[in-house]
C-alpha cells in the first residue's frame, strides 16, 4: 500500500515522502463484536469500503466480558484482526480512561 508511514510536519507521508490520507473505520469493542475480528472482515472493508486503516478496539471493563475478565480471549480477538495487516494499517487502542 504505502509502505512504512511516518509523520512529516503535520502530515503522514509514505516511504517515498508523499503525503497520504488514511481512511477507514473502527471495529466495535472486541468483547461485543468478536465474530467480526478476523481477516475476512478486514479484507471486506479494504476491498469494498476502501479502508486503508482499521482500528481494533479492545474493551477492558471488568464484569462486561472485557480484557479484565478474559485476557487471552480479548487478546486473541485483536490479534486475529491483524491477520490482514498486509492489506491495510491496523491500529489498536487497548484501554479507555
């Protein structure tokens, strides 16, 4: 896609120093949308929605099936969303404060 990205001034630039615009969406918190945390979903978003970035959101709240209730399950859900990392950029936000 763009290769390694970096910040130059106030813009993202690709490996050839050309400005890029990332477009995409955020998956809902992992504990409530685990079935969508997979390579097929990401490939669909890249091919049909034309996403170049996808945020994998890991919910952490205890007593809501988040990270604090099932660490390995939540980590596996987010990791499986990275199976498609070659076709888009994935960003993960681990906890909300």
